[in-house]
């Protein structure tokens, strides 16, 4: 038996979580370093997974399979395809930044030192979320996936409800009430989705007799497993609902602005850049693979919802007064693009959607973390409380601008590649949808530049005059993210090479082929013939 | 043997006991009514035992009496301690556990 | 040789990276480094140019493929460059004028503490613009296209502490994004039609596509061009863009970036040739903008905004010429090059004037400056003569060609277009003469400002005047140089194609009528601003003047319809999200809570009521059991 690399990748952060939590309360800094160390070890393992993965090889690689609950055919089955590898890499990459950016977020409050802030718990929970997210990306057993898909709600709930943003308006009690509202809303929304999915999971077992993704997909493709049309559609809807809540898709999105607004910036990054990706990832892997016909049946409605998400999210982002809620609505708009790309069912769309998941993770992390640094300096989340920051803190403003430019998908930065692929892939099959989605790029420029203008430019406000520029720790967090955004924008081939084969498999799952160009392309005349007519 | 009359009596006693439990407030009276219901059941058991000509019913009646005795012990102790703390034997006064 | 192409872009890009990441260490040497990188790019350009001249006319295209950029099934985007005569023309213009403006900025930005950053942005602009003209496919062109937009955004808003500059920068980026939307839709159309968006294959197979498809692609490309080149209806950003430092206005908003739309149309000549309807729209857009810009230019008192109106109008000429098809492409590019010289020169002159006048931009507060700034006066004057088309100077040749080509379009269209271009030439003469008279002639009209500082007009330093002299040299001789022996035509023809148009009016007649409108325009301007003293405060003016001062109400329209409308839309959507979407969720939660509150009342704490429910339940159970038995 070979080395269980995937299990180890998921177990390492879990062990780290336990050890971090066990550090005595007085040794707070040691706990932070321990958590950082374990997250870096996970990153190393994720890199190893990416290296060991052969893009041209079998669909699922590094597989492990053990019996778990034999009576119900539940198995502990892991395996990764290119999409999984990309997302595991993203997760493992972002967690060290999240930990480093949140270095002081869980320190005891100076003003109110009687209140105990469980610093160790904060970092342990982050590592726990990482472990669960990683194993969701690896699971090829539907039940196993479901267990961790649901279980990650628990640490997230405590992260949102227990460690709020210190920058809040109004009294502490009021802020605590808001925070617990956000945490409960997050939990209830996702639990509701999860319960409907549980029903669908059980239904799937009744129909298929086991939980193995690979077996069911193969049987569906070979036609040996027939589902009644209505059964398939109901099961599809059960799965899709849970993923659409998590992703989130309009109109199931309202938990996200609350959750992102009330939690600290690193946790907000954890929600939108990492945890939510499980939703879109699962659409690609489970919805399309298990229920290809139902997916095609539901496509028109899903495309319309995705379009609404894109435009609606962007318009609401324009109307926000709170920086973090603005980023949350921007994310809703971006998730619309991802879902659009998945359900356009073209190679470009799905490759684009996968790249989008990675790139959105990076760009939101950059923007949100810098926004967090900004907010922690001034102690306010309201856009109107800032002005002229670039004069006093040019590096902060510059990194904020780059994060913003990445959010608006400026060519040359990574998100452009994915957004354009999604648009082209959508346009190729649904021209009208593609054109309406293009409006999103104008709106994205609007909310990003308005945010930048109101906070960073103009006369320097009195309250920000003494604002310090980025510290070394903060620069170390932001610089690699920016380097990655530029690197993947200029040379996305490293990612596409891994992702493309997986997308081909998904396309064959749903039995769709790309639309062909309308006209034949002539050979280019040998020399210099190009515009002559 | 025709048990009908015995059953009528048992039903009558049970109904009296049940209405007592529902209507009265005094814990002691309530307690006595519960005993009345138990004894109504005992009567029915014994009657059926006689009708079927075996001892099963009488054995169960003995069990019931044992349970009733144990109940009296625990129940009276509760009532006494309740009376000591609240100076009242009314069951309506002891409604602290409601939501 | 072709391996040098990437270096053209790499040099300024490296410069931008070094300057922007270098930190304060480089503050002292930053401007020199920036200029050096720009000059290096120009040097490479010249080397490539001489190499190109050494080869036969049909063997001049060089290409270089660096790597495959986005490889996805069926979608191949390469990072690959193509250098032909058209690109070469732009490379020389961009890097040449760019280098001059770098030199000029050394003096102009001398007292700005963020000068290093300014040069970093300028280098970034050069890199993006060179990428735009060197790309061999539309997607890479799009990268350059947005890259120049970004550089323009950063430079317009360079003085970010001024709210007006930040707003202008945002506006420019947003309006350009609308145009970019056109470009991205065009690329999608190209992809679904041809399965590729590389220039070579697309242009080779346009014959296979239907005219409808080509028209759609061409119109989307035109939308992109309108955004970048400030053509109606996306012209509103250019006037505000004058908030940027003057060298930026000269380089980006006069000589190079705003002409990218013309480049796009000429580059896509094959597509436009297959879509006559789209070409007609192009000419109409050009003609409308030509008059729009000219009228706006007549009314502005801000010297830079007057020049911005003029830029709009001149680019209108180019777009119009590009819309004429093969009879106009060459002349569009020729006018673009000569315009690059004289308009950059005029802007640098304006910057020099502002430099000497404490950054005053109101021409009504200038006057008689020719005595104080002789070099600026002469170079500005030569630029002025060139733009109005004074015989023998470069504008004369290039504009004449366009007017002739417009008549040659034939039929009623030809007469209308020709008439519009002639009228435009007259208005050009009027507003440029007005600028000239207000600035350099008449009485001195400046006064101490609020703080009591009286301007002391003085000539600018050498680093500023030398670029102005070089550009003035270009404004004077470029046209004649291009025209003698039809050099420019022969140079570009292999790329853009050329047909000689049959004008219903003879060339002599066109030239003569141009001269007439020129004299009339100059005469009217002189009678209004030269003969009598100019009031320092602008008179109320006629309805047209007032409208023109407000950019013909275009901004008011935008404000009312787009800004206000958008604000209302977002505000109501925020309300909808809060009350409706979230309201449904919170409502569900509240109703569940209410229901449980009501159920809670059943738990009243009385043992008796629990007993009743127990008895009741038992009774119902027994009854149900008996009933089931009975049935």
C-alpha cells in the first residue's frame, strides 16, 4: 500500500488544531507560531500533492479506499482530479496568510481585559476548518463528503460568532448581538441547505445502492444505472440547493454580507475564499457528475440566477457604506460568474470557472486583508470615515488598489484570464447571457473605483492623518498574494495544464461538446498578407 | 362468573380518582385520588383473575400494591418537604418549572 | 531581429517595476532612470526601423512568439508580437514622443515630491501602449488596451489629493470600461465565428463570414474605439482628463492613447471592409465628433480644455477617414502622426505657459505672453499653424488628404462628409486662433491671486523647451516629408491597402476651399479677440456658447440619467435586499418563533393540565384503537 498522502494532508492541520488548542493560555505567541508552522506544513504537503499529480494520468489520482460503514456501503474514499488539486493548493496557500494576517485579531482586548479571548481557540478553529475543507475537496464518497461539508459549519460558526471585528459602530452589546445574528444566520442557512442535501444523499443511496462517486458516475455514463427523470431532478435539486446556499447564489445570498461584515477580515477571507469554494467545487463535481441530465434540465434557470447574482451583487456593492459588506457583495457577483462558467458547459467556461475559484480566492484575500489592515488602523468599517489615505500610507493604498484592480479583472492580473474564459465559454453557447454578463465588468470597475476614490483619494481626513503605513508582517502577507496575482495573470498555464484534463472528464460526464466555430479558417498566407484584401 | 358488575365498580372508582386528580388542588387529596385509581385497576385485575381462573391478575395486583407503597413513601416525602418550604400543599403553587 | 520586439515592451515595463517598487531610495535618480528606459525603447525601435527599411516592401513583417498564454481546449491565446509597417509607425511615434515627454517632465515635475512615481506610471503607459500596437491577436491587444486605461487612470488622478482629479480619473476609467465591453464582446464574436482571434487567421478568412457577423464585430470594435478615442457618445471623459499633469495630457490624451481607436479600426481593416454598414456608422461617428469637439473647443476658456476639444475634433477626422475604407486608412494614420507632433507640441506649450503662470489655466487671465516666453511662443505658434493647416506645414497635407478622401466617398454621403470636414477646418482655424490670441497677444490680463502672489511669467527651463522645439520641427516638416513622393502612402500601403478615390471635386478646388474657410475662421477669431480687448470675466455669451461651455449638456445628461438613475437604482436595490430578500428569511424565522411562542403557552406549569392532556391523549388513543377494530 502506498503512502496515504491525501489523508496526511488533511490530518496534519487537524493535528495542528488539537495541539494549538492544547497550548496553555499564557503561551499565546507559541500557539500562533505553532498554528503557522502546521499551516506551512500543510502547504508543503499540498505542493507535494500537486507535484505527484500527473495531469495526463487517470481521472482520480492518489486514491485511497477503506471500508467505513460497510452496512450502508459508506467508504472512506479519497482521490483528487485537477480541479481538486488546484483548490487544495489554494486552500493550503491561503491559510498561512489568514493566520499571519489575523495575528493580533484574537488577542485579549486591552480596554476590557477582564474578558477572556481564547486566542488558541481562534487559530485552532482556523486549522480545523482547513482540515475539513481539504478533505471535502478530496472525498470521492458522497457520504464522506457530506459529513465534512456539514461539519465545517461548526468551527465556522464559532469563528464568526466568537471573534468579531473590533471595528464596529455602536455599543459592545449591540455589536455582540449583530455578531450572534450573523453567526446564527450563517449556521441556519447552511444547515437548511445541508439537511435538504442529506435527504438527497439518502435518496441517492436508495437509487444507486452505494455512495461511491466514481462508481455512480461510471454507471451513469455507461447507462447501467437508470434514474427516473423526476427522481434525478429531485435529487439534483437537493444537492444543488445546498451548494447554492454555500456558494452563495441569489436569492440565497443574504447570509454572506452579515457573516463577512461581522467577522474579522481573515475569517471573512476564510469564508469567501475557501469555504464557499466547496459549494462551487461540489456543483462541478457532484451535480454534473451524478445528475448530468438533470443538470442540463436546470441550466436555463441556473444561468438566469447566476446572471442576477452578477448584476445584483455588483449593484448592491455600489450601494454599500461598509467596506467589508461591499467586498461581500462583490464576491456574490463573482460567484455568479463561477456558476455561469460551470453551467455554460463548455471547456472554456468550466476551465474558466475553476481558475476563477482560485483567482477569486487570491484577489479577495488581497483586497479583504488590506481592507482589514485599514479598518484595524482607524477602527471603523464605514467608507465615509476615510479619505486621502494614499497621502499618509502610500503602500497600503497601492496594495489596496492592486487588490481592487484584481477584483475588477484588469488584464495582466489573474482574475482577467478566468473571467474572460467564463465570458467566452458562456457566449459560445448562450450569446445573450454572455453579453449581459459582460455588463458586470463595467459595474465591477464602478464599485472598486468608487471604494478606492472615497477611501484613498481626496483631501486627507483629520482622523487618518496619523495612520501608519503597512508593517513588515502585513507586507509579508500582501506581497506574495500580489506576486501570485501577477504571476498567474501572465502565465496561467501552470494552472490550466492541471485543470484542463479534469474539465474534459466533466464535459464527457454531461455528454456535451464545445460549439464549433461558424466558419472555416483559411490558412494564413505565408508572408505579410494579413490585412491586404 | 360474570365480571361486569366488578368492572362497573372499577370504572366508577377510576373515574372518581381521575376527576379528583384533575379537579383538586391539595396535594394530599390528589395523592389519595391516585391511590383510588390504582385500586380501581387492582379490582379489575382481581376480577379478571377470578374469571379466568388463574393467579396472574392477583400477582399483578400485588405488584401494584408494592409500587403504590413505594410511591406513597416517595410522594409523601416530597409533599412534606414542599409544605415545609412553601407552607402550602397546593400543587398550583409549585409551577416554577414552566417556561 | 524579431527577438528585439519583446525588448521594446520589456524596457519600459522594467522601468515601471523598478521605479514603483524601488521605494524612496530612487527618488533622486528615478526620473533619469525612467527617461533612460523610454529612450532605450526608442533606440530599439529605431534599430528595428532601419532594419525594416532594408527589406522589400512585402517582406517587412516580423513576428515573435514568446509563449502560449491561455491554453484551454479550443481557445488558444498566445503572447506573440507582430511588427509591420503600421505597428512600426506607432512604435516610433509612441517611444519617440514618449521619450521627449519624459525629458519635458523632468523639468515640469521638478517640485513634485512624487516625481519618481510619475515616471513609473509614464513607463507603465509606454509598455502598455507598445503592447497594444505590437500584439498579434485581439486578446493581447486587449491587455494593452486596458493597460493604457490603467496608466491613464493613474496619471489623470496623479494629484489624488484633489477630489476633482480623483473623480476625473474614475470617470475616464469607467467610460473606457464601457468601450472595453465592446472590445470583449467583439473578441467573443470573433471566437465563436472563427474559433480564433489572432490577426492573421481572422483577416485571412473574413471572406467566409456573413456580412451580418462582420457588421456586428465591426460595430463592437467601433464601440471600443469610441471609448478609447473619446468619440461621441463616449467622449465625455476627455475634457475632465485634463485634470492630469500637462505632460500626461500631451502624451496620453493627445498624441498616443486616444489614437488607439484609430489604430484598432485601421488594424481591423479587413473586417471593416467586409461591413459597409459599419463603415458608414464609423464615418458618421467621426463627423459628429469632429463638429462636437470643434464647437466645444470654441467656447472653453481653460486652455487645456480648449485643446482637449480640439483633440477630440482631430481624432474625429481620423475616425472619419478610417471609416472611408481603403481610400482613407493611410490618411487617417498620416494625420494621426502629424497630429501627434503638433498636438503634443501645443500641449507642452500650454504646460510651459502654466508653468510660468502659477498653474493658471484660464486663458482670459493670460495675454501678451509672447514677450515673456519667446521660445514657447514660437513653438506654440508653429504648432498652431500646423493644426489649422497653414500651407506647407504638416497639418495642411494630412488634413487636406482627408477632406479630399471624404469627397471621394461619392454620392450624397461624399458631399455631406466633405462639407463637414471643410466646416470643421474652418472652426479649427477659429478656435485655435482664439487660443493663440488670448494667450500670446493683446494686453496682459493677469492679476494677483487670492494669496497676493502675482504671476511672474518666465521662460521654462531647457529640459522643457528642447522637446518643444523638436516637436515644433516635426509639426513643420513631417507633412511635407511624408507627402513628397507619396512616401507615407508607399510605406503603409502593403498593410492597409489603398485605393485612389475619385473625387467629384478636383484636388485644387479642395485646397482652395480649405484656404477660404481657413481665412474666414482666422478672420472671425481676429475680429472677436484680436481687435478689441478681451474681458477677464467671460461674458454670458449666446445660447450656443453657453451650451458649448457645458460640453453641449452631455455631462448633464450623464449626470441626470446615469449617475442619478444609478444612485436611485442601487439605493432601491439595497432596500429590496434588506427588506424583501432578507425580509422573507427573517420573516420565516420570526413566524417560526411566533408559533413556538404560542405553543409554549401550553406549558403552563400546572400538573393538572398536563394530566388532562395525558388523559385526553389516552382517551383518543383508545377510541382510535377501538374504532380501528370496529372497522
